[in-house]
């Protein structure tokens, strides 16, 4: 039996869609968002290491506080701003926006611009409280610092979300 050309139409390569390339393009903005999350997690880990180093320095009465962990955390948050700006821009340029990408970006923003800066502010600011205060005062200051850091992170996140929401609507 002879197969007709109508059953199996032959197409030129120029007429075929670049579906394989299009599927691969969805990964590119997600990679930038994943880098944003990775830098946020790195910042959180650096803050935890800095807090542990400060606690060890206080326990051994070593006057040298190693604050370079806090510096690394601040730098990581700064670099995350770059990746956060690029992921949405690349998604719009390549026409690969998706609901998953928007949700992943929101999660990345909460980790990198909510949790990490709050932990950094608390760790950097309240781990260097002088030992001259009584333990009750230090405990109260630490609790107040925790509340202030939480409110600061929530305020910063809401401001960031509000600005994006207004830009999308307007």
C-alpha cells in the first residue's frame, strides 16, 4: 500500500516550531530565582555562623569578635537583589512567565528579603550587647530586638510587595 502525502505531510524546517528551545527557555528565569533563594539561604547560614562565633568569643572572654560572617550575609543579600531583578526581566523578555515562576519568586523574596535581613539585623545588632548589663536587661533587649526585627522584615516585605502590585496594575 502506498501512503499518501496527505496523511504524513512533509514540512520544511523553517515551518516547524522551535518547541524544544521554547521548553528549555522556561528554565532560565527559574535558575535566576533559584540563585536568589540560594543566596538567601547562604545569608541565613552566615548569620547563624556569626552568632555562634560571637557566643564562643563571649564564652571564652575573647575580645575579638569575628563579624566577617555578618559581612558575608549582607553581601549575599546585596547580590540577591541583582538576581531578583533579572529573573522577572528575563521571563518577560523570553515570554516564559508562568504561575509557578511567580510563586517561586514570591518564596524567594520572603526568604531573601524577609527572613535573612531580619535574622541579620537581630544577629548583628543584638549579639554585640555589652556584658556590663544585667542578664535581665540583656534578655529584655534581645526580646525587643526580636520583635523589632520581625516587624522590620514584615514591613520591608509588604512595601516591596505593594510596590510590585502597583507597578503591575498601573
